[in-house]
C-alpha cells in the first residue's frame, strides 16, 4: 500500500507498467498487486482529467449536507475529477472536501464554487 500511495502521489496515478515492477520489487505476483490496486477506489490507473476533488460521504459529513455538496460538485460544471470518499479525518469540520490534497472543512456549495474558481480553470 505505501508503495502504491507513493507512486500515485508522484505520478497522479499508478500506471499499468508499474505493476510488474512493484510486484518484482516486493516479491509479490502481479495479480496480488493488481488486486490491491483495483480493490481500493482511491488508486487510479489513468491520470486524472483535472484537479482531483474528494467529497466526504461518511456519516458526520452526510448529516450536515455532504450528499448535497457531492451532488453540487458533480453538476456544477467543474473541470475536475470528483471522487466520493469515506472520511477525510475532518469530521468536526463537516462537511469536508479535499482538493488536490488540501483539506477544507465547513464547506458549502458557495464556498466550493469559490474554491474551484481559485484552482484556475477548474470551473
Ligand atoms: S465524516 Fe467526513 S471527514 Fe469524517
């Protein structure tokens, strides 16, 4: 997992070509690495098509509008890749999102629009 996280952090995704190299380096089969890679939605095998916006769907965020925020993010015309996630560790500041690895709490649709406007071309 740490290797896959590292590759994705460095490249934005885990290319298929890297699977064999990772498997060999860790003395695992390619199937084992591929299995982990495809099991967790966090890992991407293709580069993202723009800034990555993660929107929390877990309970604390859901109870204060997280689902509406996700729907807004998916339909506001943002040119970013919207990923639903389950807890960003910002439960006390729900609803929470993470944009390009930067967490934001107490988010609203209006604040999200501002945030996406600031990301230069995300909207
Ligand atoms: S439930 Fe959303 S950050 Fe924890």
